C-alpha cells in the first residue's frame, strides 16, 4: 500500500477511536404509570437513562417535605423516543415497581431520579451526575375516613403546559412555535404544583387541617369517591376540565356537596380524555379542526372554551365566574401597576367574618393575591355596589363580595368571534352562591400566595370557607 495513503488512514482511524471513546451525555428521565394510586396498589415507574444504574427518592410534600422511600442500584436502560411522544406517549417499559405501603398518607409525591458515572474510559474522567423528577398523587385508602375535604390537584393543567417531546397545548414554547392538540401523560412531566398548590397544602397541614387528595382526572375516572366528602377544593391554576369531570362535580353540588375555587382561569377549556394513550385532546381556538366539529350534535363536546357559543356551557354555571369577564392582572401586559388586591363590597358576608374588613377596604396586595389569570362575571354597578348581570351563566344566587380590575390581552380576543372588543375590561370576582350545595370562588390563580405570605385577612377568609363548607349543612 502506498505509504502516503496509509498515514491519513491511520490518523483517521486514531481520531475515530478518540471520538468513540468520548463519553455519551449522561441523562435520566421518567414518568409514573398512573396519575394517582391508592395505598396497596403497585407503583410503576417508567425510566430511560444512559447511566448503568440509578437511584430514586420518593418525597411527600405536605406540612413539610418528607423522604418516605429511597433505593439505589436500579439497573438503567436507555429507550428510544417516539416521534409522537408528546401526543401518544413514550411507551417506555417499567424500570422500577413497588407496592405502595398501606400506611402512606394521601398527598403529592415527588420522585427524584439520579444517576452518576466517572466519565470516559481514557479521557474526561470526571464524576458526572444527572437528575430528573416526576410525581404521582396518592389518594386516601378509605376516602373520607380522615377528612371531609378533598383537594384535587390540577394535573390536567400541568400536562397542558408540558412541552416534553416538542409540543404542548401552547405554541409559544412548541417546536417551530407549533401548538399541539393532544398531550400524553406518559412522558416525563412538567409540574406546576410548587407555584400554587404547594403553599396551600403546607399552610393547611401546618394549621390543623387534615386534607385528602386526588388528581383532577379522578373526578372523571373515580367519581364514586366524591360521595365521601363535603367539600371539594380547586387551588391555583385549574384550567382544563373534561365534560365528565364537570358533570360529576355539578351532580355532587346539586346533591348538597360544597366546592371552593381558590383558583383562577378555572374550568376554562374543555378537554377529552383519551384512555388508550393516557392523553388529553384540546383543539382550543382551532375548534373547527376538532373531528367533532362537522357534526352539530357533538358541538357540546367541542374541545374549546367552555364559554364558547357553540358549546353553550360557560364555566360560570359551575364556578360562578369565568375568564371571558376576567383576564389578566399584573401579567401579559395588563394592569402591570395594579395593586394585586381585592376591594371589599359586602363585608357583612360570613366569608369575611373575623377579618374586621369594611366596605371599600383592600386586602391581599402585599402578596399580590390577585395576579396572573383571573375570572369574573358580567357586572351592573348600582349605588356603588356590583351586581351580576346573569347573562353569562352566573347562577341567580351568586353574590359579588369583592373585585379587582382585570383584562384580556388584546390578541387573545381576535379568534373569538363573539368577544365584545379587544380592549374589553373585566374583574377578578370573589363571591359565593348556593344551589343545592354552596360554591365559593376567589377568581384568581394566586390566592395561595397570601397564605404563603401569612396575610391575616387571607388566612381568616380561607379558614371561614374551610370550616363552614366542610361541615354538614344545618
């Protein structure tokens, strides 16, 4: 062989070996096989990692964060990512499973994943670590035995904002800015729990309130648990609901059960559960692309706004308020210099008992409890007091107790052909109604920030609601 040709070949071979010796990126990711479990059921963890082994820690988030289980030396395997993982799931095999101890308390459980290595065989001899996380919800072993209050975590909203695999139900962070219309739970998740539910749970458990927990999809998949409770809670950003979820909670209220929405932008979008792929479908503003759209008989189930004129089931009918007459406060460019506080209109209500609040007083501004996304209702002002117009589905018994200005961002209204105008302003509305059972709503995602900030007015109002609505009706 020509020596002038041999030398380049040897060099190429040498460099190829160097490249082959380069350590691969170290990663670990996983997801729970189910959204929620009951004690005694088998927890299944689906994982993919480039590490040979990994370890897990399981932590319960409550009054404090407590490690309840740990294990190391679990064999690692890497699995491919399907092109449609965002919509149809990863379909990874189970990497670890265990029966959930029967004495574990109901709650939000975080699974921390960790793997490590020492880099390459010949170069890059570093100790490397990679970490990931996922979660599951643990329901009560015997629903209602230890508490008559059920907090249903907004897992549908977590999933809607999860762009793992390339797509979520939003275009702003999707691949090529494309908005998805189907999102699977069977992929490494995103959680919004720390933003809103975590401070509520920590406050409640630290102040003597025993709560039990479920995922909000359990309102569809396990509606029989509702009969064991007197009060169902929605906290934070509870945006995506299926028809079955609404049907079951509305039936619960009609039969005398109570609900409290310490949340905003609640029950805004209708979704459909896809059991085969553990996924949610929601076409949102592109409702005319929903496969149900051509058949007018199915318009009630269109996966778009609950308040859309084709669906004809505004969320106000359940919560008393809705996003169409709410909007943003100190977010999305709207009321960026707003006070983040409610103005009191009817201090004589039981909701304000013990607060010493008077008419026109403001509260909650220190912690901006009116913030991000807000719900309201059509309002007529008479003699300085707000009254519902009742034109938007708000129940006839609804009473407006406090308000704060809110407004849609102008661009949001362009695709909704029935919206009054791009600069339409509304309010975050705090109020209450009774129709069978009693429903309280605060009309803001950020109520729990006042609990985290130890605002005495927010704390007293929260206590009033929990204490009154968790008791049997007189």
